C-alpha cells in the first residue's frame, strides 16, 4: 500500500524472465505444481523418496529468492524476498524433520 507501483516493477522479474527465455514461460510454475503434487502424493502413499521432492521445491524457491535478492541489491523494494525466504525456511525444516523420521 505504501508503494503501489511495486507490483508493476518488472526489474524484479528480470532474472525469472531470463530463465523463462531459456526454459519457456511455463517451466518454473509447472515444476512447482508437479513437485508439490508429487510431494503430497509421497506423504499420502508414504513413499520412501519424499526428500527428493523437497529438494526440487527448495531449488525452485531458491531461484525465486535469488530473483528478489537481485532486485533488493539493485535498490528496489522486494516484498517477495520475505515470502520466499519463509517458504525456504519451512522447506529446510521439513527436510530436517523427515530426515529424523526416516532413521526411526
């Protein structure tokens, strides 16, 4: 609300648009949807490979975090940086917790 042009600022998405030029515009969203769906399936069916999907999700969210970090370094407010950092911390916590339960 303080900066209404924040969402319209395309600099924050420059890093992601460069990746989209290489992989296509639907690559990262499709990876997020597929990895999230596979993670939920792994939890429901109790697959032994649950941590692989967490690593994929962590990698994708780290790319998003890097895009917002580049925006912040360039002096542009990056609200998405906090959200992506929160998601990354939760994913790391889930990875650690699953590592504890696998050994039991």
